[in-house]
C-alpha cells in the first residue's frame, strides 16, 4: 500500500527531496482542510516554498497528492476496523466503522466525491485509499450478515457509495450536525434483513 515516491522509486530520496516532499504534504493537508480538495496546487507549492515542477515530480496529479495526504487517516480507519472485527456486536461494529468513514470523508470538502469516483476507477491514485477501506468494510459487513441482522444481498460497494453520499450531503449542510447520523440510520434501516 505504498503511497509516496520514496516507497515506489528504486532508490531512497535525497534529504532535500524528502524535506520538500514532507513540506508539500503538510501544506496540502492544510490547504485541503481550509479550501477543500480543489485547493490550488500552485498555492500549495508556493506555501511549501518549492516550484510547481517539484510538486509534480513527487505527485504526478491531484489525486496522487490527495492519496498521500489522506493515507495516514486511512491507516487509522483500517486499524479501527481490525479492532471492530473483535467487537461482540457485529452490527454495531459495522455502524461504528461507517460513522468513521463518514467523519473522514466529510472532513475535507471534495474528498467524498473523490472516494466515490475511486470506487469505479481502481487505477486511480485514490484507489490506494478506497480499496483497503472497501476490503475492511467487506469483512465487517460479512460478520454482521452472518448474524442475520443485515440482508445477505447487501454489497460493500453499494454500501461504500451510500456512505460517501452521506458524507457529501454532510459537506453540503455544515449547519446540521445531526445529518450524518440521521442519514446513516435511514440507510441502515433499509439494510435490515426482512423476516
């Protein structure tokens, strides 16, 4: 699940290149938080005190930069999913994990759209974030389905799209802090197995 140039290049980065890479990640995270994922790449490079060419040497496109920025948070969500696999109530564990996905995706304006697009484009840089999340969700969903609490015909891809759609709705309604829980509850009510 390598996401940075240091892990994908045949040789390690020089110290100055590593510093530039780290500054770009820091400034991108700040810009994405303040302005959303459509933040100006030129501005990110300027704030990191490098040229735009340096940014593109490390990150060939916006989605590669986004993937690198969000990888740490994704790793945290994946660790949480492993903990939840041992939870005594599989359905509650799935709901807790879905809440974590919504919280993550709605933190940065535009991230939920990128994650939704990555569900259908496994070749994109964002798939490095979305595919492991989908696999983690699949395990939690299967466990909840084994209890009979969730219908066996529910698919993780559809559930992830719904979860990202909820995050997109939350992003569009920042003045409604209860929206995510209401929409998630509505979604899960529709997922329950019928007698």
